C-alpha cells in the first residue's frame, strides 16, 4: 500500500458518504463508499484503528499517574483524580444500620504486651520446655478424647453418591452432611427460625439446611461474609417460604438485632458455621450470646404487673398478681435457639477478641501464654510429615482451588513458618509435637466452653468427621439451658 496519512495537509474535506482516509501518494481522500454511521471504508478501518491507538498511547504517556490517596495499591491519572475518588472501591461507603464499630470486639488495652513477643523459633529450648509444662499443667483434668458424633443426613444422599464428585467435593459434602445431621440431632432443624451462617463463603451449608427443611414455613437465612465471594449458591433459592439475605460485613462490627429481618420477625436464631477461622469463632459467639441475646432480654424485661396486664383482663390481673401465679406470665422467648460451629485455624485466634480470657486467668495464664499456645496449635495440622514433592503438589492444588473460589482452608497445607515444628531444631518427636498442638486447641476451646456455660448455655465439643477427611474435625455445639433438646454438657 502506498504511503498515506489520516490528516490532510491543505486539502478539502472528504466527499459526503466517502472514506475519510487521506491517501498521501495521491494527495486526496479515498473515494470508497462507507457504511452508514462509519467514517472509514473497510480497507482503511484497520489502519485508522492503529493510528488512533498510537495517538492515544502518546497522549497517555504524556499524562502522569499517581497513587490513589484512598488505597495506594493502585494508581490513577492525576487529571482524573477527582472523578476516580467518587467511584473508587476503597472509598468510604455508607454504613448500614447493623454496622456498629467493634461491637463484638474485645478490649484494646489488653494487647499492648503482645508487641514485644518473639516467634517460637527464637525461643530457647528451656523457654519452650517451660511453656509446654505450663500447657500440660493447665490441661490436667481435661477430657482429651472427645465423643465421636459423625453423622449424615438424607438430604445429601444423592450428592454424596454422585460418581462425578472429585476428592475435594466429596470431602466438603461429608462435612456438610455431618454438620446437618448434628443440627437435626439437637432439634434445631425446623420451621419458624432464622439460621445465621457465619463465614458463609459460597453459602453451601445454608443451602443444604434449606434443602433438608423442604417446605417448612417462615425459615430465614442470613449469610455473613466479609469478602466478596464468587459462585454463591444462595441465589439459587427462590422458594417463597425461605428468605436468603447476604451481608458483606466483618463479624466484629455486626449487630444482629439491627437487621430488619430479625427485628421484624423476632424468630429464634440458630448460629451455624463450617470452618470458622480462629478469631471469627470468638467474634461470632460474642455476637450471638452477648450483643444479640443480651439486648433481646433487655427489651423483653418488663415489670410483672405490666406483663400480666398485656395478656389478661382487668379482673384477672388482681387475682393473678396477688397469687403470683407464674403460669400467667408469658413464656420467655429464646433469642438464640442453638449454636453449631465447626472449628478451625486456632493459630489465627487473637487474645483481644478471645472469649475465654477469664478461664485462662483462672489457670494463672495470660496474653503471652495464649499467644504461644495459639501458635503451637498449628502443630496439630501443619502436615509436617509430607514429602517435599507432596508439598509441591498440594501447593499447586491449593492455588487451583483458590482460583476456583474453593472455601477449604483448614488442613491440606504444608507450611514452614517461624512457628512450624520444622523451622527450628526440636527436642520433641513428630508425634509429641502433634499431641501438644491438639492440647493447645483443646485448651483454647475449653475457654469457649466455660464462656458459653457462664452465658446460660449447655455447650459440647465432639468429633463430627473422620480426621482422614479433615484434620479440623471438632464441632462446637450449644443449647440454652432451658432447652428440651438432648443433653449436651461439656
């Protein structure tokens, strides 16, 4: 093709309906007819696009990019900063009514000492031995062998027997089936209640609860997740008897009694979760039994005469008030009907938010001890016996799972961190380290048990799945003390 240009020099404009490409060799515009609404003919459309991109590139190179003041992880053109700040995803968005800053958080002033702590790998052998002695002394009298409560549910029968399932899918389904079976065993699976799934991820646990309930009336689901999640399944549920609501919020700031659905319907709440990481478990427990249950009880507390007056005629009021007939008092509503949470990632606990502080202090333990115990808890599941080749394969699988939006994060890793057993020359065998890791987990969980008992619940810890399926196989359940469900004492 002859040398050409797009901009004529001292020439007339192209004829109407003709191509706007200037042929330099012929010193005139191309005379090809163009399609309606087009500027260039088919022959020169590509060349015009190249020219446009080159021009745009030169203009963009001349413009300056700066760090976004709201989030320095990305940049923006300086001349478009004002426009960008209005739509940047990191801008402060209006907070919903159920967002109350740090409502479920612990006290800040108890975390200052943690700034001076060193990694376990930096401790001397003597210091580590003293820590382990403290751990064993504090764990004296604890039942280290939990009850096996591995269950299933017919709602997942077809899914569990689907030949198309891979290992990962089968593992998740077995855990979901056992959690669902335990929910039913505690008589928590029924109509007229609200299931709050903490750390919901894709929402699959709520999905199976809804399938199991079939056409039960007035069943609501609130799915709490602090990050955006792909491949959510709650969008598949459009039944008129079930309502799904997803809240993107950190549990630390979640006030349940400010959620319109709960404040309007006043349904008993069942807190559920599958692999609720470390500190999230403590935040969820405080969210349920302190900020929600306590506030509901405060609203329900009325003088005796007033409560009687609301339900009885004037003549009956005097008689019942004098006799103190307790049967006339309206039955107390239970705001939290039960809790069923599969625990995991104790190494991600935080002393500030931990609900078992009183239990630790009663044992003569404090923030420093807790910090090292929660770090050593990873010894129970760190996969230290896997070969380097296995570790490489697992790492690849985990990356693939992450890209596919997989929720699993509990036990399939091989990580050599400052606190992992292989990061320092130990004086303990592999099995001894594993037992110490389990003991750390048990002690942390026992603090949660004591906390729930103080709040009027009957809690229990049990194994809900075979360790070959998941090393994070402990389920925390709790029912209010006045519940008629099966005995679940710790």
